[in-house]
């Protein structure tokens, strides 16, 4: 998945990325700037949590304390994944139905779910 940053000159400029194999036929997916920023903010918080775990390990904090933080990071990543999946279901599948490309979109969705779900 390739994400392009919105054009700073136009705050309404959507962010585009492609799904699936770049060489295959795929559609452009649009994240509105507010949604994109929400996802980026969540990922930045997760990054901070991971750095905190590194510090805990360097400082030889107890294993249970470290494991609690790891569980927290995993849960936060899962929530980000669900946000992205929800947007995909709301926007991409609807667009695929309208464009008559539902079979290819369902194939890509199944592949993504196989990777995302444990």
C-alpha cells in the first residue's frame, strides 16, 4: 500500500493509495485529510509506546510490566487496522459495486483479511 501525503496547498486534497499488487488492476482509494490525520496520529502514539517499551527493557523493568505494554501496542495496532478495514468496507467495496468490479475487490479483501486476522 502506497500512501501519498495531501498537498499542503490544498487541505481538501485527498490522500490516494492503491490496493493489491501494483502491477495488477487496482483502484485508487481516497482518505479524506481528517481520516488520514487520525490514522497517522494513532500510529505516532503507537510508535511512542514502542519506544517506551525499548526504554523499559534497557532499564530492566519487570517482564510482566513489559508484556502489559506489548499487549497494549498490539491492541492499538489492531484498532488502527480495524479503522482502515472499516473505511475499506465503506468506501472501496461500495465503489467496486458501482463500477461493476466487485469480484476483484472481494478477492483483494479476502487476501487482506487473511493477512490481518490471526
